[in-house]
C-alpha cells in the first residue's frame, strides 16, 4: 500500500507516519527528514537546501522528486511507502503518479489531516523554543504555511477526483488521529 499523509507542516504527519511504520512495516519517505539529512551531510545539495529552508521557501520539485525516486526501491521491498510532506504541488503529484505507474504501482490512499493554522503556529513556536530547529522558526514557519496553503490547494480536488482522499481531524489527540487513520486505511485494504 502506498499512502500519502497530507497536511501542513507541524500537523503531526511525522508522528503518525512513524506509528504506521512500526505497525504496518511500511517505509516513511519524509521529504523534510531527507532534506535535513542533506543539510547535515554538508553536501553541496545540503548547502543549497539549507538557505532555501531557512528562508521558509519550498525546495524545487526536481530536487524533491529525485530524493523520492532514490528511495522507492526500499519502499517497494517493504510493501509500501508513506509519503510524508510529498507531494506538495500538482506537478509533484503528477510526477509521483507517473513514477509509480512506470513501476507498476499507485497511490492507494491520501489521508488529509485537517488542522487549525493558529494552533499550528503555537505548536511550532513551542517546538522552536525546545529544539531551535531553523525551519521551526515562527517567522519562517508562517511563510512555509502560506506557501503550503497556496501551492497544495489543487491537490485536494486532484485526489478527491481519484476517489483517494480521506479527511481526518488532525486537532485531536495522537491516539484519536491514529484511530481515524487506521479506520480509513482498513477501509482501503478491505
């Protein structure tokens, strides 16, 4: 099963993806984690990405798609992928569909975590105070959130039109969100 966890930064996608990895043995493909790893490596790509993320801008489709494509064989061997933070644009969604189709695969379900933007800002401010992670800076987060909302709006009708979109209230407890996601996925697997 290939699943997209859809929602703005700090919506809890990573938390839910980690749980699904443990329970369903899928591979989490988190673009945020991949990009932070590139930065930590000190590579040329990491240096390029660092400045982009610190300004709160989104990394180009070409870079993100290449990172995803590199990890697909691992996900296929595990029986599926959890796409976390990808796709963010219609072009990325179409590229992902084409990439998977060429491998005889598809996206099975898209779970959208609906959240309140103001609550996310408070969550990120707290996370920044604890970790100091540059991409959690509240000012750059506001830019990321606005970019996310603007650029990803077309994805809702795209996946809804394919009959793959399931909406989950992302403002509940971790357990309540997990239960709703599990019910959605069990419905797809049935």
